[in-house]
């Protein structure tokens, strides 16, 4: 027999054997069609990755929240601390300003009263000496060098615009004699004052504007103001000396010889000074330019002797200083220190014979800016929001015994209240709170960016490791059933725990298996189980040896890969465990690693589908692998 006949006979035999196998398998599977063919569960990646990703995401969210809270907390704390520090600096600085203002103002007030007392005492002493030599007495006494002495007194009091006046007490029967005395004394005083004060008018011009007798102002029948002798008074208080020289441009006359006994506040102060034998203070309205504003007038009695212990000494006149307290607040602070509000409050209670008490209150507000001061108004004009920071102290208290006061009169106690203003507070407010808070936020943001950058590199590394492990796990899942794979992972983890490996941080049994080394991959005893009821399926490609001998290795590989890949899919669908492939032989088993009741039926179905798929695959491969590829057939066998 020739080789061609022998090959034809072999192919005919294989074809008949394949048909018989197909018919047998078809009949068996049809009779077992009532049984359900279990499908193998699709490959599921280990859930550890997803759980770890979830845990990591939660941890990152937690860290982000903590960082956000930390930024908010630290930033808010920094802002509040800097603001508190600025407020503390503002309050401390204001307290220093207030203390300085109170101290300097009280010193000036004390100096004012001491200077006025010394001035009056020197006048009394000098008058007593000259009167003794000239055999004269009050009120016929003119103070020599009045302008110079009064100017020095004004400087000592610290009030630049103060008016100093001398009022001798003139009895009614002495008025004509006093008028004649004044006509000689006043021009001399004018000459001294003009020389000392450098006035624009001469002494003669001043005298021409002077009424040559004690006078008061009254309206005539045509409502014109005219100077007339006073009437209805018990004693007279004419102006004999004044510093500086004052000329009333509205009336066109000098205030010299003007009678004060008709003024109620003046006579009230005279009565108080006479009763207490000490200086007294009152409030009046001062006119400096077009705007009048409240001021004070301080009266110091002059006695006929300078001795302080004389009980029967007689008051012969008074020295009066009229001032506004604005000058007291000038030159108190240095340049650059501004925005201090000072409120002067004078209050006293006058007792009347009816038993009623009359409260007298005077309020004046000032603003101090460095070495300058400004009068604000005759009320308390400080900002109420600074009430808690206000500092107050007694400014002037003459220590009056109220029981000695004449009826219906009182001596006020002056209190000074010092408050800050919004301008002063704003001068201590800076952008430091915003700057420091921004710096803190930038530091946290920079730290967060560094953390994110580090997390990016860690995640990239973890992704690469995870991809490698997933590929390995998929390979293991294809090689081993899920149960075997899980047992391998568990065995590997137990071995790692026993060896106390530093990097053993998995809690789900998902670790990279160690396939190297001399020991088995389980790290312990071999994995072996008994399966009493299984069916083993053998599938062999008929004609493969002859076909492959005429083909390139690459073509052989394409054939086997295509056929076995199709068989793998069928096995996966029927939950058939692929054991191995040896050359052109495909070995599979049903009933392991998980028992299957109808394992024989499943094996038949698997073999049937493999035979069918074999025909489809070889038919398609004839185009690329040659026409005789379709002649290949599949032989199957099963063993229970």
C-alpha cells in the first residue's frame, strides 16, 4: 500500500471515529438535558483593593477636614490674638495718655491757685507797706507795674489767654473820691501796660476811650447804650486794673471802671469768698471771636494784711482770673499722639431756705491732638462705646465746708473724664492680623500641597504594585479555583505572620505570592483534598502530529492557542476545572474543587460543546493555516 493510500485510510478512520464519538456524546447530553449545567462564577478581583481605596479615601477626607479645621482654628486664633494684642496696646497706650493728661492738668490747676494766692498776697503786702508810708488805705491803691506782674501770673498759671483783673471794694460814700483817684492812677497804669504789651494804641488813646467814673451800661429813651453811675448797690466793685488791656470795639469804650456789683454771679462769688476766706470758682460765658463758649472765673480775695493768721483781717478787694480750660490741655501730649477726648464736669448743690436743693452742672468737652487742643461743645461729646475705658479724677476741689456757704450758693467740684476716640483706636489698628493669618494659611496650604505631592507619588507607586498584584491574582485565578487561591493567600499570610515580616500589613489575605525559592508556594504542607465523585475529560486533536510536522512553530502555536482558548471559555461557562494541556491533549475535570452532583452530565455537555467549537475553529483557520486544517478533528474521552 502506498503512503497516500495509507494516509487516506487513516483520515477515513479518524472521521468515522469522530462521528461515532459525536453521536455518542450527543445522545448522552440529550438524555441528560433535564439537568442544569452550573456556570462557573466570573472572575472577581479581590475586594481588598476596593476596601483599601475606600479606607484611604476616608482617611484623606478626614485629613483634609482636619487640615481645614486646623487652618480655620489656627488662622482664627492668630487673627484674634493679633487683634487682642492691638487692642491691649491701644488700651495700655490710652491709659498712659490719660494718666499723663490728668497728672499735668491737676499740676497746672494746683499751680494756678497757688500762683493766684501768692499774687494776691504780694499785692496785699505791698499795699500795706505803701499805705503805711503814704498814710493811705484801700481802695485808693494802684498796683505798680501791674502789667508785668499780671503777665507773670498768667504765664505761671499756664493759660495764655487768661484775663487778670483787680477789683477794689469801694463803699458808696467813697465813690467820688475814688473817681478822682482813678483819674490819676489809670493813665499811669495805661502807660506801663502800653510799654509792656506793645499795643497798637497809645496810653492817651486808651484814656480817651475810658469812662472817667464808676459806671454801668444802660439804655436811654432812644434805646442807645450809655454809661451811667450805678444805683441801688451797697458797695462797688469797679475794674481798676486789667491784663491785658481790653478795648470793646462794639461799645467803643474800655472796661476800666466798669461796675461788677450788678452782676449776680460776681456778687455770689464775692459773698462765698468773704464767707470762706478762700478762693472760689464759678462758670461764665467767654467771648473769643464770633463764638461764645463756657469758661471759668476764679476769684481770690485780697485782704488789708498779708498775714494769714489774722482773724480780723478785712477783705478790701478781689483778684479775678477769667479763663477757658482749653489752654490747660495744650502741650500735654507730644506730636503724633492724638484723638483724646476730655470732658470737664462741674457740679454742686445749692441749698435754699425753703429746703429745696438746686443742682448746678456745667459740662465742657475738648479734644487733644498732640500739642493742640480743640473745644468741642458744652456737653459730653465722647463716644459711649468707650465708657469702659474712661478714666476720671478730681480736677479742682477747693475743699469747701458747705455749712459756711451763704444761702443759695455753692462751689462746684470739677471732675475730669478722659476717653479715647475712634481716631486713636484706628491708629493702633494695622493689617498685621490679616498678614499673620494669611501667612498661617499659606503655610498650611504649602504643607497640604507637599502632602498632595507626596500622596501622588505614593499612589502612583501603589497603582503599579496593585496592577502587578492584580495581574498575578488573575493568573492565579485562571490557574487555581477561587477556593484554592484563597487558601494559598491564607497560607501565605499565616507564614508571613509567623515570620513577623515588617511589611505584612494586609488584613484580607491579599498579598503578592512568592513563587521563588525551594519551598512550595503554600509555605507549609501541600494542599491536597479527596474528591470521590468527579469526571475527568480528555480531549485529543486527531491528525495533529502529521499536521504540525508540516507547519512552522508559530502556526502550531496559533492553532493550539485558538483551540485551547475556545475550550477555556467553554470550561469557564460550564464550571469545568481545567487541569492541564499536554501537547495536543486537553485535560479537564468536573466536580472539583467544588463538588457537582451531575458531574457526568456536565462533562458530556462540555465535551459536546468542545467538539462543536473544534469544527468552527478549524474551519476559520483554513484561510491562514492551510486547507488541510479543516481535516483536524477532536477525540474526547471521559473517566469517572
